[in-house]
């Protein structure tokens, strides 16, 4: 299979496309790598250093649905027709990919099949799907700081799943844990009036 960055560049920049891109067409690029492909593609707008606004909540919902199916052991994802056929402006997709493809190329230099059991066994996919589902929930929260790091965790974890690279998947899971801690800290700070998760832990240890 060609590198994801090459396929995306060919599909969106070298071939003639309509002005509205739908998810059903994008899925045709993925083949057997469909879950990892979709996680990478849908997390990319929110995972960029300068995230694209307006994508975190709707894409987070789609990612959550996909992650639940991965946990359930599905080999091919199912999505509602409305989601599969919802058009996204080609210019917006191209703008995101111009910023995102260089990051993809950097990861592709390191990626290769290794520790494949992390990505191919049911147990490994349950762990991956559960972590991605939690991060997708965080992406849906309309609070600054709860989107970018969780999306990065999904992006890297999905990339490992895409190439059956368990090492990159583990790195992505570490980012997911960091994203969970950050999002929990922000939510606790709001709930407890300014006390972050780290403050609460420190106070508990001091008792």
C-alpha cells in the first residue's frame, strides 16, 4: 500500500475532485486499513498545532462511533448515511491537508510493522478503541484545552493502527493518557473553582 501522505496528496491535489467531498469517497482510499485511516483523517484538523475550529465536536462524535465499533470487534465500520454523505468543502480539506501532510510524512519516516499484536489482536484493539473513545469524548467538550492533545493522541494511535506499528500505537496511548489527565484537570478546575487535578492530588497526598 502507498504511504497515506502520498495517497492523500494524489486524491485531493492531483486528481480532479468535486467541490464537495464526502466521507464515503474518502473511505475508498483506505482499503483494509480503514479504521486507522479514519482515525488519522478525522483527528488531523484538531491535532494540528493551530487547530481548525469547528471540527472537534462533529468529528469527535464520528470518531467515538468508530471507536465503539473497534472495541466490539468490527472489521469494517458502519456509519449512518447522513454522515457518510455529508459534504465537506474541498477547499477546507485541502487547507487542512497542506498543514497536516508534512506531519504525516515525519511519522511515516519512523513507521513500520512491529509489535503488531498491539494492532491486530482483539485485546489490543479493545484497548486502542477504549482509549480513542475517551479522547473522542474529550474532543466533543466545547472548552479550550480539551481538544488538541486528545486529538493528537487519536492521530498517533490511529497512525500506529494504520501501519500495524505497535510502537507508535503505544506512543499514541501515552498521549491519550496525557490528554485524559489534562482534560480531567481542566474540568475539575472548573468544577471546584480553580483547583486543578494536580492541586487536588497534592492536597490529598499532604493529608
